C-alpha cells in the first residue's frame, strides 16, 4: 500500500504497465510509527478537522480517523509550526520510537504492473455557489456530509444534534433539500442524478428522530424519491410510518430570521403557496468527479462521459476505454456502497483475467516454526502488560499490574512494555517464550478485535499453538472508561489480568482441520449474470459448469431490445453465448435441474438430472444466478386487448420491427405495475429507464407520435437521468399519478382510453391511446428447494439474502456459495454483469487457495447429552448443526456440528437445553473460572 502517493502517468499496455508515482512526505516513518498518539497529544497547533467537515479541530500531527488504514500518523506540512517557521518540534522530542522525520522529501517511483484499477472516488458538491440557499452565510444551513458528522457518535458533538449558530440549541424542526448539485443545469452542470442522496436523507432523518425523539419534526423536500435499491422502498415506508414528512417541492429560497431560524417558501402539490420555518436545513449534496481526477483521466487517455465519469460499455461495465485499465466505485458513475463494493470485486476479477497467467510467480511460502507439544505440561504462563504510551499508562499503574500478575498461580514471567504491538517487543516476546519455556501467554493491552491476530502470530513464531493465548483489554474496558479514577482503573486492570490468567490456565491446544479445495465451480443459471460469472471463472483457469433449466442460454436478456446506452442486446448477447460455447473450461448443461446437493465449502457434490439421465458434479464453489421473470399484470385490462402489453412484449415488437409500431399515433406507458404495492413493496429498479428508452425509440420511429409516461416517481438514477432529459426534450409527456388514484383503462371503442388525474391541471384527463405499455414488476424465480440445498436464505419477496447488504452483496453467509443478478435483486444488464464478475471474484478467493483451514474455536456436541430437540439446527445462521441419520451406527438421530461451517458464534451453545454443546476455547469451566476470579467487592 502506497499512501500519500499520486499517479503522474501510466505508460505501456495491458499486462505491462509502468506507473509513475510521486510520494508526498508524511514526515513520520510508517515503518516505525506505532500509532500511540503521543505526537498529536503534544502538538500545540490546532487546525480545522477535514474529516469532521471543519466542525471540529485537530492537531497538525494527526491521524485522519480512528479506523485509518494504515493506522499511522502524519504531519500537516501547511500547518506544522516546525515545517512553516522552523520552531517547535515537540512531536519529534516526544516520539518514543523516533518516527518523526522532518527531512522527508517528495520522491518519485515507477512500479511495473499488469493491470490498473481506477478508484479515485468522488468529491461532494460544494453548495457555496447556491446564493439562494446562503450556505456560506447562514450557520444553520449545513450539508448532508456535515450532518453525518453531527449524527456520528465519534463526531464533534458525539451524536448529539445541535445547531451551528451561537445558541447551539437542539433543533425542533429540520428540513432536507434534495438534488443540491444534482439534476441541475441552472446552478451547476450536473444534469445527472447522484443516486445516493434520497436514501441518505431518509436515513439521516430517521436517525435524527431516534437521537432526539419522535417530537423532532423532519421534512424532506424532493422532486422524485429514488429508493430503487434492495429493501430501500421498505425503509422509505418505515420512515413515513415513523413520522418523517415528505414534501414534493423544490424550495427556491431560504430567508434568515432574527433568532437564526430559517424560513422557506414553497409550492405544495395542490398548487398553494406555503411558508414554513425550520431550525436547521440540510442540503443533500450530490456526487461529482474531482477536477484533479478528470485531469488525470485525460493524461491516462481514459474517456469520460458527459457527466465527467469514466466511460464504460454496458457489457463491459468495469473496463475503461484503455485496455488493461479498469474502474470501480463512484468514478464509474454515482452509486451507493453495495454497488461500489460489487464493482470493486468485478474490477478485481477483470484485472485477474490479465494477471492469471502470472499467478503465484511472485509469491513466497512463509516459513513456519514447528509447533511444540505442550501436552502433559503444567501451565507456564507469561504475562505482558502494555503501557500503550499514555493511553493505558496515563491512567493505570502498569508496573503495579505487572508485579501483581507475577504473583498469580502458574505465572512464570511477567513484565510491562512501552508498546506490546511494536515489532521489537514482538520479537522479544517470541524469544522469552522460548527461553522461559512458556506454554501459555496473556497480553494485557488494547482490544483483541484488532490485535489478537498479531499476538497469535507471535505465538506461532515461538512454536506455540495460537489458541494458548488470552487478551485482557485494559484500554477500551478500563483506562478509557475510568480515566478520572486511576485507583479504580488499576484495581480493575488487576481483575482483568487475573481473569485472563485463570482462563488461559485451563486452555488446551486447538487444531485447525485442513481441507483440500476442489478447484471446479458450478454456476446455477445461464442468463447474463450466470454467463458473466462463468466466463470470469473460466478465463482465470477454473473449470466451470453452467446448469440451466431452459433449452438455451440468455435468460431474460433474450427479450430485451437495447440498453440505455443504445447497444443492441441481441448482438452483444450472441457474442457472450458464443464466448461461453468456445471456452474450453466451461461445460454447459441445458434442460437440466439440480436435484441434490451434499458437502460444504471446497467440497460440494451436486446431482444433476435431465432427460439424458443423471450425473454427479464435484465442485468447490457454487454461484447462484437463477434470474427472474416478469409479473403478469392483473390490472389495466391486460389480456383483453393485444394493444395492451408489457414492456418486454414491446421489446419483442422492437426486435421484430413490428409495423404496428409505426402506425400508432399515441402510446401510453404506466409505471409501477405490480411494484411498490403492499404485496410487493419493492421497486423493480429497471422499469423507469426501460420505459423512457422505449418512449424515445417510439419517438424516433415516428416523431409526431404522442407518447405519455404515467409514473409515481421517475427513477432514472445516475447518468440515466440524461435519458429522461432527452425524452422530455423529444416531447415525451410525463404525468405523475398517486398510488391511491391510479389510471383507469377502458378499450370499448377503437382506441384505448386511459384516464389519469394530471398533477399540474389537478383534474382528470383522458388519453386516447393506440398502444398501452405496462411496466410490470420484476419477480424472482423463487426456488425454495435450491435455497434448502445450499442452506441459504430467501427474503419475504423471494430474493436471496446476501451475507451483508453493504460489505458482502455477492456472497452468502454460507461459505463457498455466491450470488449474482436478479436472484439477488432486480437490476439492469450492466449491474448484472458486474455482479456476475464480482461473484466470480469472491469465489476465486477460495478456489485459488487449494487448501482451507477451519477455525479451532468451533462448537462440538456431546451425543450422550443430546435430547434431539433441534434448537441448534434451527437457530444456527450458518447451517453448521445437523442430525445424524437414524440408520447410522453411531449416535443415530443426534445433533452433530460441521466444523467447516461453524463460525464459533456460540448461539447453539447458549440455546442448547441439555448442555450437550460446548465451544472450544470458551468451555463452561473456563468462563465460570473467569467470573470467579474477578473481585466483586
């Protein structure tokens, strides 16, 4: 990782790039810095904290935020007294490891790589140019980014929302203004939709009400509410239920009041003028490409779109115009975290295809110290107490704690260290373990969440089993929470150390089972997403099976005429199918069903059935890409008149170049047919863009045709907004309707009469149409049996549930199983292809290992105590417990736990009524001994 580095140029071609970098000085040696914070503590210079949007102050010696990677301090050269005036130098004097280096200079470096991924992110829009909102002048007008920091527990107000005016009062009424810096050619040049603003405004309003109570009045002013992501519509509905008010209006001006409150005037949906006063106004600012990034793209010969994002093609969504250079995140287009994570994995996979021939040519196998057999030895415990600079030692009497530890049973060695995590201390610790023949170790320091793996590696280097280790968190649980009571903190530290020593004295070495990985993949579903995943896997050298129920590949893409970018889907799809057919590593199974699945990550056995017979495929991973289908409308006269059709049926007419399309004088599109309804409370994501594109195609075929789109919210997110703008310019008429006042359709005469209440006129109008196109909902191909086979969940709508909505959108909690495409949620072709590549990327992280290891800290059953109640089987989120077959010779019908699937969460242990399950490393005797060791006086 090269931080503070800037790309100057990239020369060469795919597979052989020379990247010219300039590394700017940090003025702190990364190899020495241990992030103790002493430099920041002593630094006398305070400046505005950029991370907290200028709402707080930080030192010139600083770390950006607590979770920074790498967690190394830096010195702000523009603010540092020594670097600007040659005085001070307090940080250099106080640094315990001599990491401060004021002599650092910018350096140049050229690195040679095979592929490049551009992920420069975005810049929030600066609303200072909006003079009518007076952001620069009114303290109680803040941006959404600033409000995020106000809401954060680690922010400048510790999550307590206050006004920025001098009174710092708690706001009683807060307003959000949407589309500030987006969908706007008046005050800025950002005609696109930023995609994320509606959802983050709703989130902020909901959290604000949670912080301040239900009495807080939260109002969101918007043009279209674009909650088009998975579960977003439900969140929108819940926000309304919680009292968040939504007003469809674009506020023009903010007027300040003497008490620093803010008055706005707006036109309500009924046409009336409304004046309202708020205590705080939040401007929902959009996403835009930083000018420096646009300049870099020019130097790299990478094409940009009209919105200054990286230009990509629908069927190559992460490939830039320059071969070998890929793109992900907001630089590819405005997007939220889940889609950015998908794109990142997809870009990594695309780069992997180029790098695959060189895989493992530069890797080294780490040398491992043989593990010492400590079986039969009495416990010999070493205790290492960390000062952590002043983080711990500034409150806790660390030497006293170390002296106390030396008096505890089985403790053979105890000491304190300035920084237990420093490399010097790690090396010394490993040597002490060897010299003193220690067989168990306790480190009293900070959190095991971040540092336990580090110390376990030290044990491994010393030849000890890594599970013969325990941490006492005397920082987070002690010095930080008792900083005003050193005596209490010291007593508590002793208790925590005694507790840890007691537990580790009862610890046993735990073994991690080694499993071979079958380096074959199976993709269930041969649509766009499934083929994308299969091609990605195959091109990186892995044998892949595609299992498709239908008689041909392609899925729903076979019914789509063109993409939003104007590409003919049939041509691109044919190329994709041909690539699959010609790929030697892909075997296609058409007209085939999956009838049985056994095994687990790395070692699955799946039985396939077809008319030709049955076959068993062994594979290490599975990708579920079962796609979706169109809702068959029960409304608007569908099925009674051939001129009333769905969007996909219109596409088939486009593909066939049907002559009736040229004869039509008027066409009407109705949106949200089957979507955003109580029985289906989700947005189908693709319908608005599809209808706008189809409307434009009709206008291009016959410019004098009257085309109407009846909609609830126009959700042409991202640069799809430009298509919406083009349609309006072409004369397509958009009429908004309400859910409780839907259009009415009749076709008694020669025309199809569509009656709708015009939101501008405020009265019903009747449109005599020749074509009525229904934007029907996208439904999942729900498969409960498949879900049961792979032990993966479905949500209430029938879509598969991913491991984590943001951090794991292309994988399941069940190891070795991945998902992509509409099986996950409705999405357009480019996003389906990206998620197919992302699923393959995640799968390859397993396939490339050849061998995997289970954790040693897994649950285990005692069959003699098992009552066969099944609670463990039903409660485990990872499907690790199961029942032994009734006809088995050993323990028939009893529960057993697959250690490969177990994550050591302990749910089964806590819920077992007969005490038949224990968690290795957290046995009851260890936990009870820990509790007993604490001084409860």
